[in-house]
């Protein structure tokens, strides 16, 4: 009877240990799953912000390029007037003469 009692209690102890281990593992997996989902949401939010910022920078680049182009055109159009205001003769580079000879 003593051996049978030891075997029964060993089975009970093994079953309880297995159940506790299973429960602890399930809890750890649930925590890891929540952490993973939280991290996924974080990086999805970061990616959305980065895409939004990229679109914004693309628009700013187009505006900046347009502004630079307009500024160059304004300077090119203003140079002959500035030269004339200071008494310089305009350069006739397109005809092959320098205007001074």
C-alpha cells in the first residue's frame, strides 16, 4: 500500500507541476504577445509619421525649387537694369561682341 500511495502522489505532483508550468508559460506568451502588438503599433505609427513627413518635405522641395527658379529669373532680369543704373554698357554676348569695342 505504501508503494501505491507513493506512485499516486507522484502522479498528482507531476500533474500539478505540469499544470502550473503550462499556466506560467501561457501567461508569459500572453505578455510577450501584448508587447509585440504594442511594438508593432508603435512602428506602424512611426512609419505613418515618416510617410507624412516625406510627403510634406516633397511639397516643400517643389516650392523651394520653384522659388529658386523664380529668384534666378528675377536676378537675370534685374542685372541689365543694375548695370544700366551704374553706367555700364550691357554685354551683347549673344552677338559675339562685348559692347565695349
